[in-house]
C-alpha cells in the first residue's frame, strides 16, 4: 500500500505491507486523515516513533468479524490496551502499561491506505457528519476530556491559551458551559473564527493583565506554560494540553506558593465529540486550511508546520475534489 513513513525523516512509499487485522481487530481503508501538532512534534523527536504516522482519521471498515460494521464509516480511539495490566483492570485503558497508540507508539497510523484497530475502539459516523468533519472527532474528543477532569461553572473565569487547531476546538467546547471565557492567541485571522461565535479574544500583546482561575494551555510550546503560570490566580487550575518535544525549564515554586493545581489532559470521549458535531454545536470546517493527496505528504507537512497554519488534511481514499 501507499504510506507516509517516518524514520528520522519523512518518506513516501508505494510498497508498504498492508496490515493484517488480529482476531478482534478491523481492517480499515482510510478515507481522510488530519495532520496534528503531535505528528509535527514526532518529526522533531517526540516519542522516538518510527513507522506510519497519523492518528486523526475517518475510514471505511473492510474486514472484521462484526459483520454489521463492514462498509461503515468509522473513526477510532487511538489507545489500544492489553486488557490485562493493573491499569486496564482499574478501567484506565488509555493508560495501559502495554498499550500501543495509533501512529504514536508501537502501531502504524493513518497516513497510509489501510490501518488496523481493535473493534472496541471504533465509532460509526452518522450520515449527517461529512468526512471533513469526522476527521476532527479525535481532537474534539480531547477537548471534551477537560470537562471530564474539572468542573467549569458559569462563574468561573477561564482562559484558553493558543489559537491553533486544538485551541480553537477547546474554546468552542468550553464556551458551551457559559463561563467567562477569554481566548489568547497570536493570529487575528484565527481568532476571528471564535469572534464570529461570540467568544472574547485577545492577541498575546494585549493580554498581560488577564487573570483567571482556570487556564488551559493549548499552545504546543514551552512558553505557553510560562504564560499560564503568570495568568493563573492563587488556588487556580492549569490544564496542560500541549505535547512538546522540547524540554521544559520552569520555576515550580510559584505553583507551590499559590497552591496551583496542574492537570495533564490527553484523550477524550469520542461519543461526546460525535454528538457535538451531529448537533452542530461545534463548527470545524473553518479550521481546515487545505488538503493534499497522500503522495504530496511532504508538501502537506511543510504547510502544516508553517506559522499560522490551521488543519491540513491528507486525502487518501476520499474524493480529493470534495474537500
């Protein structure tokens, strides 16, 4: 099959072995995939991954023992657990000690014509949701995860740092709670997407005096966490969504003195994300910059890495002219 590999550098191949599904897995023909900031960080050394990149996708089930799934469009949770370790036994499957993670850890990902995932990881996509929208389910689920971890009340002052793809999704999800929300970013054009939805936005240069009791860092940079520590009020909560290859060098003493709670936040509920898309409560099409065929993966990665870029898609099995 055709695939976009990473082994210290990106490489497009047209003779990569098509994966074979295990007894409880499905073979999925990828239709559309999205380039995530985590993919970019992997190419910079994050996680030391080698293989087919990509974990945001929508595809069609081609083989699986659950016959009612064959032919269905699906998205898939990225964490594949062993079901045996202590964390799996405690219901913490996404933290499985032996897990593989699609396109991130010990499992080839979505930047190829086919992939395999456990059947239990799959979520059918309703007809009302297009391929272009469905490819956002994984990052939208990660946005929804925040609301599983902390309670956000209408009286809370919340700041979302970052106007990249994830920041724009997180802001839309958090805004549904009716809290006092501010979003801080670097690009007026991106912030305009949120302004149209009635969300208050600020450029970084004009955000020096903003304080909040909840700050969510979606910047994908080490400087974002530093900014979060300056904005957080005593006894507040910082939610860290950024995965960065670079090492952090930070002064932790303010977190102790001000009794700040630091919360790491990763994968989230796919069912909630699908519901938000189906009910049109979150808008994602405006977050798409462009799309490329898989053969032009190098160009796609270059564009996705450019300053100010939004979501860049790889069209693999979907009609390219539909995007």
